[in-house]
C-alpha cells in the first residue's frame, strides 16, 4: 500500500486474531519505529515486545482493573459511542487476546519527562502505519500504562524508563472502514487564527 492509502485506512484495530505474528514482521515494524525523528536525535525510545502469555495476561488483567475501577466512568460515551463501546469490549477482554504488545518507553535520562512525548509519539505513529502496511492491525493505547508504577512492576522496567504507549498488534479479526475525521479545512486557518483556509 502506498503512503496516502495507508494514512487513509489507519484505524484503531482492537479486535485481533490470537495467532502469533512472525518475528521478521515485528522487526520490520521496530526498524521503521527507530527511523522516527526525535529532539536532537536523542532517540529516547526503548521497546518491550511482550509475547509471553503470562506477561500479556498480567497487562490485560491490570488494564481490565483500571477500566472497571475508574476509566469506564471517567471516559465519556457521549463523545463517540462507537469508540466507547469498542474500548469497553477491548479493555474487558479483547486486549488479552492480542498476540503481541509493544510497550513504548521513554528514557527520562535523555530529557525531561514532560518533553518526552514529542520525541516518542512519532515512533509510535510509524509503528501503527508499518503494522498496517504489513497487513496487521494495531492500536495506540495508553490505558494499560496510565499507572506507571504497576506497568513498571509487570515489565521489570528500571526507574529511568517511563512507559508511554502500548501497541497491541495482530491480524485483524474485524474489517474496519476508513477513519471518520473532521475535514482538515475545518481545522485550518490561513495566516492568522480565525481566517478560514477556504472561503465560504
Ligand atoms: C493517546 C491515545 C490513547 C489511546 N488510548 C486508548 C486506550 O487505552 N484504549 C483504546 O481502546 N483506545 C485507545 N486509543 C484509540 C483511540 O480511541 C482511537 O485512536 C480514536 O478513537 C480513533 O479511532 P479510529 O481510528 O478507529 O477512528 C488511544 C488513542 C490515542 C491517540
């Protein structure tokens, strides 16, 4: 798939087949993740690739607990009912079936934790697009690491690594259409805020 087709098809794939993803594909994905830009080329990312069912199970149990204990009530079904009900289904069970979960961590020795996101999320976006290019589905998710302490404990992370995203990857078990997004012109101003990109 060429780039523009990929970008027009990238979606949150929460429902994945449990069969393993070949390691060559995981390596191809990680290889392009590390081609992403970062401030001063610090490359502050480290990846934990979780395939062990015991570790995946602990992450999934922890995520279910976070969802049930606060996130289900905290998140707003009125914003996007479809996304909310799918997240409910995902956190309550589907996440546990993902064959691979890449946990993307940021190295707080490279820069202040408050600045890390801007040097980590471009790599995450490369992961999402690379997975789709290889015929796999993936999901950017932060619920599993919203409490860094438990995630650190499950993954044996040293203190200087901050878990910043979890990306389950696998063969999609449901087909998804193109993303529903507000057109760019409704979000874009010409030269100054308030001057629409397109007149009329
Ligand atoms: C920062 C961030 C955190 C997210 N965390 C979760 C999550 O914990 N669980 C989940 O099911 N989806 C999560 N998502 C996925 C979003 O809900 C999804 O990308 C968005 O609703 C668009 O979905 P679509 O591509 O299917 O249209 C997250 C996305 C982002 C960018």
